[in-house]
C-alpha cells in the first residue's frame, strides 16, 4: 500500500466514525395530515374538509414547504395543533367552490395579515367555471372579496389604525397571489416550489372541479377531494373519477372524500340520488387505489361520519358506522395496502420508518 493510499484509508476511517450530520444531508420527508374530516353538517367537533401537506427534511420536521388543500371550518385550529400558523403557509389550493371546503379560508387570511405573513400567499384554483344555470363559479372572485364583511364592519380600518406600520395598509387581500388555470382532462403542472411540483386534472363533482397531486423526492400524494365519475347515475362501472385515477397512478398516498355504500339509493337509503352519485364510494376507492398501486388510502370527509345516526336529513340504515365498516368496504374493493379511516389530524409520513 502506498503512502497516499494509507492516508486516504485513514481519513475514510475517521470520517466513517463521525456523526451522520457531518457526513450526510438530512433525509427528505413528506407528511400528509387530514385537517378536517367532517361536513357539510358539523358533527362531534370535527373540522371541515382539508388536507395539509408538508415537505422538507428530517432536520426541519418536514417544514420547508407547507401546502393546504381546501380549508373547511376550523382549519386554522387544526393547523395550530400541529404547530403551523397561517403566516407559515406557502400556498392554499382549492378543489372547488363549495362552502364546506372554503369557510376556514377567511380565518387564514385575517390571521396571516395581522400576525405575520410577509411573503404573499399563493392561492391556486381553477378559472371561472360557467354553469348550465347561467352563472359562473369563481374562485378568483371568492378570494378578491374574502375580506368584504370585515371591510363593511370597520374591522379592517380599525386594525389599520391601531397597528399602523405593523400591517399592510392595503389590507388582507393584498397579501394574496391568485394563480388560476384552465382544468384539463390530462395532468398539468400548476405550482412549483424547489423540489415540490403540484399537478392538477379536471374531474367531476361541480363545474370547475379539480384534483391535485404533489410530487417530491420523498414521495407523492394524490388528493381527489370530492371527485367522482363523469357518469352520475347507474348503470356505471365505477363511482371514482377516471381522470383522477390517471393522475394518481403510482402515488404513494391517495386521499379522497368517501361516501359509504350504506347511503346508496340502490340499497333503499333516502339519500337524494344527485348527492350520492356525485361522490366516490369506499369500495370503488379501494379498487382504484389497488389499480393505481398506492401504499396508503386515506378516506376523509366521511359520509356518514363515524358514530352518526344521520347524514344531514338521511337516516343511516342499520345504525352508526364504525371505522372498521369503512375499512372493510375499501378492502372489499380489493385494496391490500393500508387504509386510514379519516379522523382529524390523522397523518402519514413518507418515506415510512
């Protein structure tokens, strides 16, 4: 062995004995957390629908990029329970314009304005969607007018006066950066931040509806929200969205609103058919997740909620459902991965330990 080889071997031996922090970078990680799993009717203190996605590394607890998908009632309360404040969010994404997915956004905007948020918050959603009823569903108008009630009440002016120089005098909306896109049948990138890419695809629930996918070096998450099949009545091969299935192919985690087959009109339930058939049922979601090769299926925004005797005005036939009832329904569809039956703050971390 030459002198150079001996020196090299000696240095490698020393470096090999040093702590990992000296020789390697922190491993990338991705965490998906259900910030709300109930709605539209409130039930048992559960927050309204929403999903937090955090990306980073083990050194910063996966907090380099913080993304909120939908923001139902109580979203900011749930975020506070995992140590996330409104000012820390990088972007909010909306799947569609239904109040149960939107009503927590005002809280986020106000708290961000008053208590920080010096960088603009990206708000990502679809362009205005025309309906057959002659009007449009508009995310951009929703965001532009999110502060109107506080403007009319005098709240905004008063805050400006008492906190002059500490907050943006232009008001809360000035801190928002709206990014809209035209939904398509094929996936398109709609937002990026470093190693994070968010893609979207058109799907069916109401006009302008979109589903999202987050891709990172640590893994990928597909968030369908209330997505369902274009065919809105039987007979049909599945209740799940064909477009979302393509978007979710190969994703590690699939998150989707879930209606249990017990509410099916075909089983004698009094659920209005238009309501039931514009949701994905647990069994079909299990089948889709298996076809897509997902490791985890997170069932959220449950209809009916676990333990509820009613879904709105509809009686749950056979009595309240359990988490096991939902899990079995997904497994009946053939899913062999992990089923997480949504409760507020349920989380999955990638890569798994």
